[in-house]
């Protein structure tokens, strides 16, 4: 089985999911469980850090599509950060930059939430 991890940390009122390894059809359910845990805790402001993610498949992309409407419907969002070029290329190829805000650093993603809550 491919190596994959999705750990959650909290930074202020934003939940950060740190991904590592390979996100594919075999490991996507673990990311789904992570998002479901956040929903159970009513945490809808999420930054996903891709710094250590080596690979993502269409199944992995599908997880993000499955949860974005729920997060936004509850006043939150999913912001994506620190993607490796090969991972970003997959997102870009499928038009995800039109649907998600993608930031070079985790801190910028967190700050975007803080800016929107100040308005």
C-alpha cells in the first residue's frame, strides 16, 4: 500500500491538513475521513498543505470536489498551499485554479481566511 498521511493541526481558527506521500484511489478514503472529522467538529475553514505530497490521482482530486460545497455552504472554504510542480500541474490541467485559491505558502492561505473574516 502506498505511503500517505493527512495530519490536522489548528492555527487560530483555521484547520491545516498536512499531506504527505501518495494520494490515490487506495489512500483517498483516509483523506475523506480527515475531512469528515473536520465536518463532525464543525470546522469549515481549511488550508491544505501539499509540501510533502509526491503524487495525486483523480481519486485524490475527487475528495476535494466532494467537500468544497459543504465547506463553502457553512461559511468556510478549502485553500490549497505549497504544491510541488508535478502536483500543481495535475490541478492546473483539470482547471482547479478556477475553483480553488492556491497559495505559495501555508501562511498566505491562513492569512486569506483572516482577511475575509475582518471584512
